[in-house]
């Protein structure tokens, strides 16, 4: 049996506080140190001293670290952890730029320690079951993946816009569900809040396997929505991650009298089924997957390479918004 992993958390903000709780509650992890130069805003440190920086965190003798600092500081913190031989889970996005993301990936490859990125949506019960069923071929050929991620303006966000904060989830989970990277992307964005960052974005693209994708993302909606729809030749699977539900809409087999659509697959309504899911906290699952990676099974984490690929797509979205053109992704980064 592997001994408990000594874990440190740097960044005690909106995400860091939840990581602290999960480290304390996850078997196999022991919280030994926390750090945040801004102090303990949410009062989660308990009896632990709040250390000032990553150097002090490393000096506390940690085996692994959770990086939940603002994105602008990911490179600085991650490179020091890699150099110290510390297994590291970095909150999404990996970095503010592809160039910095490359540096992080190279550092962890050189160090030979686990590097993972915290795209927690992959650990949502609805999306985990959706992925399982798609990979099992239950939809047959996949035609389209569409996501909607909308809600009110989040007061906690100060350093990024919706592309880095929200669309990054959809880009990651779409490539993961389809098992293919993006070939091209086109997007439009708008700034309506008076900030420098964009508040809404619409993006459409094509994956390398031909699947068409589209993403609707904003934080100007008076309702909150997190929906992923995968449409294939046998029907559609709809994952609602707000309510953690997965629903299958089957393509019907009844005859269609309208001659123009009689020979088209997927034009009649069939059975609708909602699946029972194992309702577990996604962040707990993410921590368990990180532990498994440290023990040698890296199949369940979001690799730094995957996270770098997502950054390239985000760069493509930004470039498309700037130029008004469709961006071929092998030309980005």
C-alpha cells in the first residue's frame, strides 16, 4: 500500500479553498502546507501556517502540490515545483499563453514528475457517463458536439474573460469526448461590461475527425446553463452538468411520410431515457485521479499536453475574433 502523499496547496481563493477541503477528505492525501501571499481569505488553513510563497511551500517537504493561483502566475509557480521534483495539479487554464504553456510542459517532462491540469468538468458524473457511452459506440458515428455555458457575471473573476475562464472547459471536454483535436475554429466575441476582457463568445469549428462543434459562452445571462449535446447517427446524448443529468434522445424507427426526408437518418423522434448516475463531487474524483497518476496510472488525468492543445485552440478563438477569419489550428502556436 502506498503511503499517504504529503500535499501543499498554493492559492487559497475561490478554487483553492475547495482543493484544501478535498485534500483533507481524500484518502491517500495529507495536507501539510498551504500558501497564499494574500492570506487566508476564506479561513480554510485551520492550524496550518499560511506560507508566503511557493519556495516556503516546497521547503515544507511536500510530495505534491495543487496550484490555484491566478493564471498569470502559473508559469512562475509551476516551474519551481517541477524543478523541486513535486508532482503538480495546475488549475485551468494551464497558462496565459501557448509559449508559457510550452515551458511548463517541457519542465515537467524534464523533471519526470506528474503534471496535470484541473479541468474538473471531465470529472462531472454526467460527462463521465457521456464519455463512456460515446466511446462504447452507443451513438454510432458522431456528427456534432454542441455546448452552452451561460450565466450571470461572476464577481470573483478579475484577470481573464470568458474565453479563458469558461470556453476553455468546452474546448477541453469536446476534444476529449470526440477523441480528436480541433482542425479549425471561427469565433466572434463582444465586450459589454466595460472591462478589457470579452464577456461573450460564439465559436464554431471542425475537429480532425470531421465532427462539427459549436460553443455558446457568456456571463450575461440571467440564468445559469451548462449543457453538452453529442449528436450521432442513433440519436443524441445531452449532459446537463448543472443538474448532473444525462438524457438519451433516440432516433426513431417509425416511417416518415414526407418524401423529402424519408431517406435521411435521424428525422423522427424516438424513445427518451434519463440515466441514473453515481453522484460524486467532481473535485474529489479529480483528486483521486491525481493520486492514481502519482501511483502510475496517468490515464484519468488531463495531461499537460492536452492542456497545451486547449491553449492553442483558445489562441485560435482570440485570433478569429480579432481578424474575423477562420483559423486553421496547425498555424497557431
